[in-house]
C-alpha cells in the first residue's frame, strides 16, 4: 500500500481517532500516541463504533479487526517505531507543531512521510522550524474533513520544501485507503474546502444579522437545496448543467457577473448580538437533542449517501465499458 505497512497517529482527539479507525479497517498496523492517558478510552470507543460503519461502506479489509489491535502509548518513540507513515493531529499552534515535528523527524526513518491534519497552518510554516537533518522534504499537509473515516475528501498540500515524490506517495497512499485525494497546488490558509465553507458561513452570518431568515430555515434551505446537488457534483459542473445546451459558456456570459453582486459586499459585524442570534437560533433547531444521537444521525445519513454514490459509480463504469465495447465493434 504505497510502501506503507504501519501508520503512527500523533494526537488522539476526534480527528486522530477517526483516522486510526480508517487505517485499521484497511488492514494496516496502527499505533497511537497521546500525552493524555485518558485519550485511550476515547480512541477505542470511537474505533469500535466506527468499524461497523466502515464495514457497511465496504472499507473493512479484515473482519477480525478490533479497536484492541491498535497500540496506544503515551511514549511517542514507542508509537513511531517502524512507522512508515505518520498522521499528526495536534493543536493548531505553530510553535507547538514545529517542536513536535522536530521530535517526530528525529525518531522515524529518513523516508517516513510526516503528514499533518492541520487546517489553519501552512506546510511551509511548519517546515521553517526544521533543519536539513529533519528532511523537511517529506513533510506534507494531509487535511481531512471531519469525520475522516467517513468523509472521503483529503486535501494534500506541499510546502516550499516538499518534494514531488512526497506528494505522489501521499496522494497514492490516501487513495489506496479509500480517500478522495485533492492536490492543492498553492498554499493558502484554510486550503480549499474550508475556504469554501468559510465563504458560505460569512453569508449565513450576514443573513442572520439582517434578519433575512431564521438559522433553522437557512440550514433547511442549504440541506434541501444546493447541499443535495453539491453532494453529487461540484458548483462549476452544476453551473455547466444550469446553462442548458449553452453550458458553462452561457453561464459565464450571462450570469457570472450579475451573480457576483448578490452576496454581501461587507463582512457581517461579528459582535455579541450576532453571536447571540446565531447560538440561540442553532440551539432552537437542535431542540434539546444530545450530541451522540445527533452525530449518529449525521453519520448514518452520510453512509446512505456514500453507498448511493458508490452504486452510481459502479453503474456509470459499467456503462462506460459497454459503450467502449460497442464502439470497438463498429
């Protein structure tokens, strides 16, 4: 699997534990490090709950895998021993990351890839804290969308010193474990998906601030409208379809410029009043439901959507093969 046999997880919060579940399900040896001993119970509970979900998606290669197979330790050197890939999930503080990566680099083999799940720090900024002996060329961002064991996306971003070989190996590895890897060619804070999400939330805050709609209605508008379409195709492909026979050229000539004037020209004023409206509106929509059942509902819906997409991908591939066969006969 892209030369990876063992993955070391650094940091066992919700992101790290979710990554651990996916890697374990894919038949890899997994070790996990966290300075907090209580992280072990959280890790094993999340993995135990995740494995049946991954099985329903066809992502479990060994039906014998259990959370007990993960080696948990509070000693980083133990976790990193013989690791051929490292997935780091620590706090989003640059000084912390730089120190941590120096420590990791000193303990792993020279060709071991060190990936960070960071969403707010660039790879180059982390590499600036490394010396040549740390081999910064094998450091890369592998940013997932939460929860990593369910959401296929992972954004792969190299820094100024990251080698092309590291990018290629990382992309290949993630694809082999069932992820949909996207190569981000230029560093920007937030990468791509989070920036798109942030742009949407900026508009949500504006609509709430101006009293255009309640929080719950904004959520309903998204989940029952654009959100459904975006789960099938990206915005540019959908606009191409929206252009009818004229396609994307029609949309570019007739709608793109006017549409740019629809959104709020100024950032919403994020003050205590806006925060109050947003929090109260969201809590009203939650309606007293506890975190776990709400998260379970989210995950079950995601699984159903992913299985529908998988069925369609299989059907589409069969159609392509059939068309190719017919073309060969003509």
